[in-house]
């Protein structure tokens, strides 16, 4: 499934599909005063059990500090591969890219780490507000997609992102710009990535991310809200770089929201304008 395939009547109403929307995730908590947010009823905690838990945590903390500061000259390696292998998105120390094209990181190495870094940076580009500007959208598509599919995708995306009804529904003007006094926000924030399949010529990589989408400003009818998604990218090695041939998107996993006061419209607009993005690397 491609991005263009997702712009049917169901997807265009999605809060955080790659073309935006307004749906919000709701979490229903169990009823009752003693209910646990993850289901069931909380049982009274015995004092002895609490004491044992505290002692256990302290022991583990002391052991961790001792291990981190040990001076026996060991390298901390383990014979158990489950313990020695890094987690999927652990930092490797490898320089992620050689440069940028149209402001997008490019030149990823022909490795699993390179494929993860490529997919993560590409999800940021494809989820940016630049996709709503025709000229910028063309730059993004020609940079991110493989040449043999870029032309077809360009037509699909132009139809999806330029539809007057769609733009009006999310509060944008016909040219894709925000109304006067409002700031349009579309930003995808990767949390992690993992390799589903890999060969030196092709890879499948999933990227889990949160998405901010909406219009910030006084009187906005589509205020900025948050959603969680996972995109799985099909990549191939072409032109000495990883490029997208297709991808699919699914909801979540979404965490339970905290009781935090929502930012004012001005604070949200200022934050997005003042805090820049990152070049992501595994």
C-alpha cells in the first residue's frame, strides 16, 4: 500500500494519516474509585511487600552503579548474545549520512543501520508541512522515493494534498497555506525503528512515531493534537542510497496520556517555529 492509496474516504478523516485529519485517540479508564488505569481493581499493598520492593530496587541500583564504574579493565562483554546485542535503536557511533539533498538527509550506508536511519529521516520529511506546498512536495518526493516510482507517486500525492475539499477540511487555504494569524503544524517525531527484513539490495523497516497536526492560533477550529503511528517502509538500494518504493501505516502503539495542561495556541506555534528538527540516526 502506498501513501497515495491511503487517501480514500476513511484515511482522509484520520487524525494523523500522512495527509492529516482531526481524529483524536481516546483512552477509556475502568470505572470505580479503586480502578487501575490498565484494568482490574487495585489491591491494598502490604507493608512487608512494599519494604521488600524498596530493598530490591536499592540492591539493583547499587549493582548497576558498581557495574558501570568497575575498574577491572573488562570491556563489559557477555557470552550471552541476548545480553550483548544492542537494542534495535541503540546508538552505534557511526556517522549517519554523508550529506543532504533538498534539506533531507541522504547518502546512507548500505547496512541495516543505514536503512533504519533512512526510513526514520524519510518519515519526518513525508510528515512535514512541506508536503502541503506543491514545490516543496515535489522536492521531497524526488529525494525520498526511488526514481522508478517517484513520477507515479508524485501524481498520486498531488491529487491527495491539493484537493480543495481536503484542504478546507483541515483549515488550509486552496494553495495549502495557513489562514492569516494561524500557524500550520505537521510534524512527525520518531521514537524508534526496527528492521523487519534486510538484504544488501532491499530492506523493510518499521518506524514508530508521534505526530503533531493542526492549526495553532487564536480562533483555530482545528487545534494541534497528537497521535501515534507506525509506518513500515519498503526500501531498495539505488544510486548509492536507500530509497522508498512503498510503505504502509497503522495506528499506535499509543501510550496513556498524562494529566498535563495543554499549551496555549501561541506557545504551541512558538515551540514549533523555535525548535528545529533532527537528522536521525540509529
